[in-house]
């Protein structure tokens, strides 16, 4: 077991997947403790919102500075708690800080008050709009990118003027606490960003604590439970869930670049990436040379060296089951295979001829495996990519038609001639469709996600057409009839 929860003792151990050593023990916060954190956050919310955009930006920048200066230590903790290589952890921190900087800098422009046009019928009104904070936001995070992923919600919720109660994954609570301590170091002890540690029961308590919104990142199955719990209090939810992303390779693609992207996208972080490449559809004309490149590159990657262990012990069974199912249904392993699962490590595995109804194609594997399929043309590639119930990200490799192919893919994001670049561009939103969830982190949409739109109208002078009164006269009614015909009847 990576994490053991002893509810009687109300603590749990984080056990490093690297060597089985206990990293630390943490409390399992219960409903009362979660409610207390939310109460404190609610009290602090008006103060934090009242600071205004510029002062919050200054404080978020100070937090960013503390994180950046402590990045080596934080990367070490990520490595220890969930097993990814130190250098990958540093890359994750670098990407997360880009988004934090963007959120702080752009919150006022995106959310601040602005005038908007009124209409012919409301010509006497001045109209304005602003995006107001929701109060307290609850963030529930996963372990696979324990900094990048939660910060996608934390940075944007805080920049928008909310206080936050964060429930990190039970596999990476130390990373969550480190981020909170960094915030305190930069900004003092007010409960603007609090952390409650624990397992699913703590997350469930947060869903029931009547916060302004839950920003959830995790599996689709847990997302459904979160939605059900939040439904009881009509708490809105942001759902960043799982994926089964495809990479499409056209006949005119740069095969070296496509193979590099498939191998990094499929194997990095031991395949434990929501936006990881799990399926590849390659044009028949280049299928074999592309596959040869993939196998050569993937064959040079070793679990235990460039990629870490599988973080959740239970996932090893899922990976083994998906490989076995693919082979039982007529697929072949051209690299790795059943013997690739070795203790806590899974060696790179490339599967071919895998039928579309195999779990290696239909379900999230979350392991360092790739299923590479030969397709007649890009029409078939797009149809098969879109046949998934997930729709998080996708990649397309084509010299001439990349954007046209990308436009036909049903997913929250797509990158042309690269892997996952959209996730590091701060002005772009990130999120999915279908079983991958809804709502967005990052960019302007990510800021608006943690606010409500507040509309205001101010009467500048009495209406020449008094409409909302029982004194409305027949001539005014006649003008309305004429206007309706004139404005809308000609279409
Ligand atoms: P998970 O669903 O097991 O857990 C996620 C979080 O939910 C954890 O903090 C957990 O304690 C909590 N939780 C569990 N049960 C709960 C309940 N009943 N109520 C409230 N909270 C509960 O997911 P995981 O294994 O931590 O993360 C991996 C999953 O996350 C994968 O499916 C991956 O694709 C997905 N993910 C998605 C994105 C994205 O941006 N879409 C990013 C990273 C990870």
C-alpha cells in the first residue's frame, strides 16, 4: 500500500513508491474540521476580496517568488511522495508558475468592471458588468501533477478574490502543505489558503461544506460522486477529469517529431498524465516507419531511470489488465507486454493491432503504454479518435493539413505538430468535454470559472418609451409592435 489510512487513529501514512519508506503521517480531517476551515475561510473572504486586484496580484507574486526560490525542495518532495523524476517535477513547477503569474497579472483586465452597450429599447440605461468572487472555493486535487494541477484552480480562484480550502490527494499531502506554507511565508497567517489533509471522506466533507464552488481534478468516477454530493446544496462544480487522448499522424508528417511526441506523451510521468497519449492513429503510408521510430525511442526509455514507479499500487493491476485484454483480443506487443509490469515499475509497452473495443483503447490506462493503430486515411483517424467517451486533449502531426484535421477533433484542446503545448500557454483555457469533464482552468475562462457575472444597469434618463409600468399607453404598445416588426420581423 502506498497510503494507509487508519480512521480510528485519524491519521494516514504517505509511503513513497520509490522505496516503500514512510514519508510522513498526516491527519484525516473530518467533517467538523473541514467545516471549521471553511468557516475561517468565509471570514477571511471579504478582507481578501477587499484588497483589490492590484494588491492581490502583489501578494500572489510574492507567493510565486517563495515557490520559485524553494523549487528544488518542492521538486524533491514531489519526487519522494509520488515518484516522478526530480527534473520532471521541476518542469511541472515551472509550468505552474507561468499560470500563477498570468492569473495575478490579468485578473483585473478579465474580471474588473467594464461598461457594455445597451440596446435600442434600453437606450436610457448605462450598462456595466463585473465578475465577482464566489467567497470560499474548495479545491480537490490529484497526485499525478500535485503542483501544476491544483495551482490551475488555486491561482485563479485566489486571483479572482476567493479564499480557498484545498484538499490535496492522500498520495501528495506534503506538497499541498508546502504550497500553503509558502503562501503564509509570503502573506502572513490569515486563512486565505488553507489545506485539509485526508482521503475521499475529507473531500466528500468539503463537497458538503457549502462552499461557493468545488474545483475538482481527478478521475471521472470520483467526479460523479463529487457532483452527487454537491447537488445536495446546489454547490457548483468544475470537473477536470480523466482522458484517453489520441495522437494522429498524417502521411506528410515529420515522423521523427511525431514519434518523439508519441513516446514522451505516452511514457513520461510513467503514463500517469491526464493529457497523456494513450492511442496513436497513423496513416497507412507511414505506419511502419513511424512505428519503427516509436519502438526504437521507447526501447531506450527505462522505468526506474527516465520514468518513475507507478504511484498507486492498484493501477498496476489496471495496466496489466489492459495489456492482457489487448493481447487476448488479437493485439500484439512489439515492445514490453505482460512481463513489463515489474514490481512498482512498468517498462514501456507498445501495442499494435489492438481492436477498438479493447480496454486499452476504451478506458484510461494511466500507465506507460501506447496502442498504435494503422488507419486508411485521416478521416478514419478522426472518426476513431472521436469514438472515445473522453475528450480532454489531442495531438495532430501533419505538414499541410494539421489545423484542418485538428478542427474536426472533439476535445477541449488540440496541439498541431507538438504534444500538449496548449497546457503551457497561459492565455489558453484547459478542460475537457464528455467524460473528461466541464469548466476550464487557465486563461480568461479559468478566472471567470471562480466568479459570478454581476450585471448592473443605471438609468440615465426616463425612457421615452415607458414600458414597465401599468401606465403604458396604447400608442406605446403600437410603437413596440412596430419595433418588433422592424427589428426582428425581417429575418
Ligand atoms: P481520484 O479521483 O482517485 O482522486 C482525486 C481526489 O478526489 C483526491 O484528492 C481524492 O482524495 C478525492 N476524493 C476521492 N473520493 C472522493 C469523494 N467521494 N468525494 C470527494 N473527493 C474525493 O483521482 P487521482 O487518482 O488522484 O488522479 C488521477 C485522475 O485524475 C486521472 O483520472 C487523471 O486523468 C485525472 N486528472 C485530470 C486532470 C485534468 O486536468 N483533467 C489533471 C490531472 C489528473
